C-alpha cells in the first residue's frame, strides 16, 4: 500500500448508486449537522451537508463480493463488541 494511502480517509456518510455495468460508492464527510429542509418534491426532508472525499467505482460482479465481505466483517464486529 502506498504510504500516503495507509492512513485511510474518514467518511461518515456514503451514497451508493449504479449503472448497467458498475456500482459507484461516494464516501463523504459531513460538513454540518443535519437540518430540517424540503425535498425537490416539496416533502419535508432531512438535509445533510457533506463533502465527497472519495469515489470508488467497481464492476457489478465485485459488488456481490463486497457485500459478502462486509457481512462477514459485521458479524465478526458484532461478536467482538456485543453490539448490533
């Protein structure tokens, strides 16, 4: 791993979307507390102000492997911490 990447990047918000061929993970850091607002359709909504810190694109087939790995890590974390 390159030394400048070893520390990672903090993100407390993620947006996930897809195209026909790939999944896109936008990881963001909140820049202000959530606030009440109005969505484009006029409904009440919670507004989150955040700055995208990194975007990761993966082939659709890899998204399945990411879900499996995340599930395994969540199970291990729950077992270690007792939290759900």
